[in-house]
């Protein structure tokens, strides 16, 4: 009996040792690493520096005095990564240490970036003026629909307004408005040539980079036209290697972010009642209220005597609200129009661009075709355009290169959107068509001019 019991006892003791001792062994490997992060030049503590364990989701940030504390699963292995904007990343192996102090140095990699400055190109480290640059390749995942989309929120010192129309875009303002009456739009320079056309004619998929000259030094190159800043647009060129064909296609829908409901029938009547009550300070009690809902101390006969009216009390009431005959008829027939559904729509949007680029010996080429068809959220708002670009450049001698930049655009902006300002005031008891059901009425409620 004892011989059979001992193996079971030994197994039980072995299991208990696994349960109680292994967690203590694992916990013994965990630990906390602390330290301070400072600027290598100024020796001042740095706040909001990201501290993370490489290859994991464990991380923290430094406090206002540059200190950090991060718990890691093992002190024997692992690497801490220190990152922040404007400074070079640094990595330190933990190697059993519980304290790691770090000094970060300023990153100088972007100082060698080349920007366009109007009379050529220069590296940022040699620039003395105020220039902001954005590379279109950095924003490809945003699928910009216009040139303004490339600039909006990506370049400091330039304000780009929003446009809710199907065409999109917006106004560009560099350094704020500089005049009360004169224009404040910046000068647009496309591939070194002053551009007089619309930005909507430039396909954003053809753009390689945009540089914005924001200070007064731009006037030295472009004169008084640059008083409001300069936006330099550089389009794509062919690169060495085999021909590259690129297809960019976007399809989507656009909806209202917030509903703008209009008055329904009862709401419109209540609004007209409030209008009349505010217009006539000497009105009689309940003069503009529904005679079917008068208080017990006012009879319909007394209510009619307010202006010596006679006939159907409902007709008298609606006439006091200054409703037109067509509105009174539809009110009695309980017939209304939902102008909201007739005004707004789910807008379909599509944009397609195909391009081909390459380089053969000393000859580079870039060609593209683009088609855009956007609907607006307001019925009748639509923008269509077909755009084409050809950039060719060839070296015919060591000292001479010849090239051609050609752009073609065909815009269709003939659509007439619904007038939002008129629609919000339209009566739900109006009519769209005349009695024939085909001819549009000049006014839904026969109130011409209003």
C-alpha cells in the first residue's frame, strides 16, 4: 500500500513545486529601468521623449524633468529605444542595468534636403530665407484630390480654407491677409513658369513637391507679384530604369457630417405663427393661433371679430399667417414636400489617373491622363475634368538640355446646384410643378421674389 502511495506523493510534490516556484523564478527576471533624458547640447532635461522596448508594445514617456520609469519583462535582454521629434533616435541594450541615462542630439538629416527657391535649388542648411516644403510622396496615402489638399495642414505659415463643393479646393493665404482691398493670394509658379490658370487644372498625382516661399526675399526673384508669398509647384519627371506604369484610382461617397433638417408642415405653421406674433405688438389674444385650439374663454365668433372676418375659421387663420392660396389648399389636403430629401444627396466621387514614366539614355519622360467626376452633397453640384500632362527632357550635348512641359485640362462646371439659401425658406406646403406636372413653377408657393 505504501509502495503505491509514494509515487503519487512524489508527483504531487513535484506539481506543487512547479506551481509555487516557477512564478517566483519568472518574477525574478522582471524589473524596472529608470533614468533621465537630457539635451546633449544644453544639458537640460527633455520632456515627452518616447521610451519603448524594441519589438514590443511596452513604452512610456519622460516627465517634465526628463525622468522616466519603464517596467520590462527581463533585465537580462532587450533594448530601449528613445525617440522624439527633431532629435536622432538612440537605442540602448538593458544588459542587466536598472538605470540608463541618455543624452539626445539634434537630427541634422533633413538639413541636406533640396528645396526649390525660385532661381534654382539649394539645400536647407544653406538657406537663409523662410521656406517650407512638402513632398507629394509623403502624402500618397491621404489620396489628395486637389493641390490644396497637399498643402492643408502640412505646411506651416500657410492657411488653406475648406470648400464643400464638388470641385473642392480652397483659398491659399501665406502669412495672413496683407490687404483690405487688394488680392492676397500667393503667386503660383509651375515648373519655373508663373502659372495663371486654376489650381483645379493641376492633377495632384502629377506633383513631385511643393515649396512655399514665405518671406520678403521671394520678391527679389518674382518682384511685386510675390508680395503675398510664392507657391512653387514641381511636377514629376522620369527616372532611370525600366518604364513604370502607375494607376491611381479612388472611388467613394460623400455625406453630410451633420443633418440640416428643415421645417415640416406643423413646424412651418408654428414658425409662421411666431413670426406674426413678433410683427404685431398690438395683436389680440390668440389672434394668430389655430381657432380649433382656442382657450375656453375665447369663442370662435369673438376670434373672428378681431378683424371682422367671416367664413371658414381655418381659412381665416391661414390668411392671417399670410399663407398663399396654394399653401392653404395643400394644408387642407395634408400634402407637404420634404425639401430636405430633394436638396441633399449621397454624393458619388471618383478619380482615376494613369501615368507612365522612365528614362532611356539621356532622354526622360513622364506622361499622365486623369479623369475626375465628383458630385456634391447638394443636388445639382457636380464637377468633372479631364487632365493630361507630358513632361519630356533630353540632353543633346554636355552643355545643353532641351525639354517640354505640356498640360491640358477640360473642366465641366456647367451644373447648377440647388440654392441652399432659398430652399431653407421654402414652404413645405408649396408645389414644384404647375398643374401639368411638367413645368417648373417660378415660385413653390407663388410668392415671387421671396
